[in-house]
C-alpha cells in the first residue's frame, strides 16, 4: 500500500485518493474472469440416451401392484398375484402401512422408512385405471409411488 508523507509542518488534510487497493482488486477479478469464462462457454456435443433405466432395489416391505384393463373395459388391479377390488386395495394398503409403521416403532419413530408402491401398468391400460390406483395408494398413506417399466430391446445400462 502506498502512502504519501508530506512535510510535517503542513497540517492540512490530504485530498489524494489511494487507488492501489482498487487496482489490486480489479486485477484479481480480471484474472478470475479470464480463467473461468472459457471453461463455462465450452461445451462438448453429445447425444444423450432418451430412456433412463435405473435398477430398483426391491425390499420385502414394498408393495407390488399390477394394473391392466379387462376385455370389457373394467380395470383389474393385482396385489402380487391376487386380484383386488378398489375397496380391498385401500383396506389392504392401510393395513400394510400400519403394520410396517408399528414394526418400526410407531409413527413418531426416528428414521422411519415407509414402504414404496411399485406399479406395473400394461401398455394398453387406460390412464383412469393407473391414475385411480395411484390415487388409492396415496389416499391409503403411501408417499412413494413408482412405475416399473421395461427398457427397449437392445438397451444396455453401461456406465461411462
């Protein structure tokens, strides 16, 4: 830092501004911008896959549902391999969730891990069937509802 020392007999205030710290800060900022701007602007052109396949971890407490449309247009929901109606679905879901919460120490237990619902929906199933199943499971108290899908033929889950 530069300092101006004048004659000792002159007690008048100094009116010169010390610009050295300002110049130091500006030079540091200039160097930072010169280094970071080219890094931010450069991109590598890549074609990302259109399907994301993430392997699911199946836990015994998770609920596996299968939804499909019957030939007459009605919705069929299967809990495991058992066909259930919409009222049975909600009743079974509430019982399953209560048992799991009680097993982990009650609703106020620390680190409570709720089970998930995995839905396998047929491609030709109307939205009302799958949407109704999701709504029923959420109404029963399940927070995490996911869909199980099959990746297209020839798709590999290779990590680069």
